[in-house]
C-alpha cells in the first residue's frame, strides 16, 4: 500500500511539474482539466461550437473543422470542439486522445479532409 501511495504521489508531482514547466504555453493542470470537463459537458452532437479567432484565421484548421462539421458523427463532434478551441493543447495525445483513443471506436477522417492538405 505504501508503494502505491508513493507511486501516485510521485506521478502527481511529475504531472504538476510538467504542466508548470517554463513555457509560454504551459497551462496549470487544474485549468486543463476544467477545460476538458467543460468540453465534455457541453458536447451536444451538433458539431456547432464557437471557435477561437486564431483557428478561424488558420486556413488548414478551418478546412479540417469544416470537413468534420459536414460529416458530424460522435467523434467528429468532440474533435470540432476540441480542435477549434485548443482543448487538447498540452495534453498527451491531444484531441485524438481525448475524443477517440479511449472510446474503442474506429475513427477515420472524412474524405473531404484530404483537400485540407493542399490548403496554403
């Protein structure tokens, strides 16, 4: 039991220290978790969520989001919210991890997403 508690304590310390490492993009762990929890609470299956301004201006990101919105399945819905609002930033595996890695569901990008690779 003591080993387990020591391991969990060290793991938590490692996570907190990593999140607070010197970086202009470092986000405190609690803030990251709150954003993820809010995302999952707000998912409604519509694929219609506000997108941060920076992602609206990025042509490739906009293209990807539009492709996901067109098809709009359960995983696409999560990806639209997550990618559009940088929820997966600073989380190991990013939005892919949050939206489909743990779901045990097979996900393939929409065919229309191929056109996004050629966006300048």
